[in-house]
C-alpha cells in the first residue's frame, strides 16, 4: 500500500481545566526530517517525541507542535498568603521607624510583593503529570497523520494503475507496428539494392539478405518490449506491497521503464512507433512527478 509524504494530523482535549493541542504536519522530503516545538514543561521529552514519530514514518519532513494552556473559562485559584502579608508589613513598619518616617504603610506598598498571593499549583506545572497525557495525544495525532498519508497514497495508486494500463495498451500497438516494421524495411532495402545492383540478381539477393540480417538485428525491439512488460508487472505488484521503501523501489522501476522506452525509440526507426513512445514517456514523466511524494 502506498503512503504519501503529505498530510496533517492533530489531537486535542480539555481535561482538568487544561487545553492540550498536538499537531503534526508532513511534506515530501528525501529523508526523514523531524522538527519539534514543545512548551517549556516538556522540553526534556523532545527526544522521546522524535522517536515516537520516527518509529512510524521513514521519509518526509515532519513538524510537530505541542501547546498546553489553562482554559480561560476556568476560575483562577488564587489566595492570599497571610503569613507573608504580615511579614512584609512588619518589615515595612520596621523600615519606617528606623528611617524616622511618618508616612504609614499602605496597601500599594504591599502590592509590590507578588509573593503575598498564592496562585496554587496547577497541572501545567508538573511535567510528570503532563507527559503521559500528551503522549497519548501525540499517538492519536500520529495515527491520524498516517491515515491521511495512506488515503492520499491510495489515490495516487489508482492514478498510477490507470497510467500503467494506458502504457500497456500503447505498447500493444507498438508491438503490432514492430511486426510490420521489418517487412517495410525489407521492401525499401530491396528497392535500393536493385537500383544499385541493376540486373545482377545473384548479387542483389546476397546483398539483400545481408542487409536484412543487419536490419533485423538493429530493428528488433522484442527484447525491450518484453522487459518493459516485466517492469510494468513489477510496478503494479509493488503498488500493493505493504512493506516500507515502496517509493524507492517504484523510482527504480520507473528508471528502467524510461530506459526501455528510449531504447525502443532509438532502434525502431519508425515514425509511428516513435510517436507512441513519446506518449508513453509523457505518462512515465507524470508518474515520476507524483512518485516524488511517495514514502
């Protein structure tokens, strides 16, 4: 089964007043390139995030983004630390007396010390609490990204199959044209030999047979057509392969198909066959473009 390198997967949740979002974006790349952006509480888990992603994807440039924040609709748990208020008040009173100041200690003076407020511990402050939860969301995002990449791969597989079928039909026409090609060349050579040899029929027959042998060797594309058909067969089989590395194998087969097409075009010396090969190469080039996005 083909898998595209382009896709998107995300997972989010709201639990215990904490919003968590995990996003994965993937585009085509020759190798596996993973970038990770984590909140400060989870920076120590960056390597584990990378390994989780790498375990599921062989190729592609993948960007991972994790965001956590308190739900704005949740009430803020804030209190006053009475002990600290009294302590700072006492210090300010002592400072006022020692400095021989008449001005009283006011609320605005105490508000300069944020420690007098207790915000209370939240789940945002504990990486040990956050990570297991984020890890599950990351796995969900990975599964969704992989599903999307496979859906796109299935669409590409349908397109590839249709193009290979069209190539096969064109090759059948080329095979028929090739069968008549040698007879056409024989007649052309016979006319040339007769023109050169005149009435020396013995010389004409010998010369004609020699030229036909040489022409048959140069014009015979049976071997190339057979190999091309074999490459097409393996290409279709590889489309259904569940193993990784399919993209690289298909690229190799495509190179071989192009090689056979070029050889057929150069050997045939037939305008109709050359025209059909141009059509085949157009389909192969379209396949090549799409293969750049296959894992």
